[in-house]
């Protein structure tokens, strides 16, 4: 007859195995476009502090989805709550559509930093090629 200790150990192992398996599945997220291939994220604050340094370069950013395009789902904004600032990731209209349900969730996105406009009114965003929303 099996002892209670062996049965208890088996139950604990089963519960831990199920919990760890669920984390792996949940950790994969939902991929949009090409997803994210870069392994190192650039802090949002670094890009916003010196955007010209990153102009034309492909970057990965991790953050919280603070806004989603309400009309076509053609952009998301990732924010860093520590600095209360965000960076917009724009995709080609209709090629990638971000759902409104992404708002408030963690995400990783990548693409090339681009400049919109000139002079004092210039803004910067990322021409996104993909993202993963967790």
C-alpha cells in the first residue's frame, strides 16, 4: 500500500507540473505580423531621450500597451509606467490589426524608428514589423 507521503509528493509534483506548463503557454503570447525576433529590448526612455540616435535602426521595446488605434487597429502605444511616457508602433493599415483587448497588457514590439515631420513639430514613432501581446 502506498504511503500518504508518496501520494502527497505525487500530487504536489502534478500540480507544479501543470502550473509550470500553463506559464509556458501563457508566456508565448499572441503574435502579430512577424512577431519579435530581437532578444534585447531598448528602454523607451532611451529612445525618447535621443531619438535621432535610433533613427532608421530596428529596435525591440517591451512595455504596457497604453493605447490602441480605435478605428483600424493600425497602431499600439507601448508605455513605461516608471517614466509615464510611451512610444507609438505604427503598422501598415490592414496588414496587422491590433485588438482593443490588448490595452493594459504587456507586449513586446519591434521595427525601425522613423521621424514624422520636421523642426520643432517633428515626432518619432516605430514603423512596426511585428509584436507579441501577452
